[in-house]
């Protein structure tokens, strides 16, 4: 009987000492209030704690894979566009089109010429070397985030202001550093463990790639219109 009572007591002690995640956030937030509020006693109630975001290595890696796939598709579309352009040029030179479409074709040819100039400007400003470099930099930044786990929480509280109670929202970030609290929703620049650097590099890679992708896609659309006229 004594052994049974001892086991029950130990189990009770174990569970009573185990903090839930919400308990931990509450305690950490109260410590934050004590250190950062002019009047810590103005906090009257923590109404609700809600997890609103999770950033892990896996979901970031999936995003990078998607970027590389878009880049590969742009390369494929570029090859297709060049092949189509060669066919279109040969048909135009052979005058294989109805005179009714002459002005429309002329307009599309001029637009394609403008897009080609835009591509030349892209090559001058960035070029394939920079695109590959940004791709490699994105991968290198990603490799430094392999143990990344960041959780973001929204904390709703009641604050006493003068004689009124106001509902306010705060945010908590949990990462390897611990808990940090904000009065506005944190951005990637507030994240630790190199995430701000990664997102800066990844955005630059995406921006450079998107300019080229959009030019190629519009040229493909024009090609389709021209081929319908020339067929």
C-alpha cells in the first residue's frame, strides 16, 4: 500500500510541476511586463495566447525548392521561345500571312523587340552569373538554418489605462534564444539564427529571377498569338 501511495504522490508531483507551453509564455510575459512596463500592475489579465506562425528549416527549404523550380521552368521556356521565334521569323519572311493581319503582326513584332531590349538590360544589370550567384547564396544561407525552429504567438491582454480596461495585443517569438516580446507583429528582421540574412538573399534572388521570367512569359504569349495568325 505504501508503495502505491508513493507512486501516486510521485506522479502527482511530476504533473503538478510540469509547465504547459501556455504557462511558460504567461510567466515569461509577466517577467517582460515587470521589466518593460512603466506600471507593471496595469496588466490585469492575459486573456488568450494563440500560436500564429511557425518557421522551420523544412518549410523554408520547400520555398527554396519552389524558387529553383521556377528558375528551371524559365530556362525551359526561354529555349521554347527562341525556337518559336525562329519559326515565326521564317514564316514572316515568306509572307505566310493574310494582309489583314499585317498591322497586328507589326505591333507584336515591335513589342517583342522592346522585350528583347528589356532582356538585354536585365543581362547588363544582373546577368546569368549574378542569377547563379544569388541562387548559390540562397542555398548557402539555407544550410545555416538546418536547426531552425521559430514559433510566433499572439497574446491578448487587458491593460488598465486610467479608469478604463483596454484590450491590447502583444507578440512572442520563441527560438533558440528563448522568448522575446513585441508590441507589433515581428518581421523576419526580428528573427534570429540568420533568418533575416536568408530572407534578404532569397528575396533578391526571387526579384532578379522574376524580371527575367516575366519577360520570357510575355514573349511566349506573343509567340502564341503570332503563330495562330501565321498557321
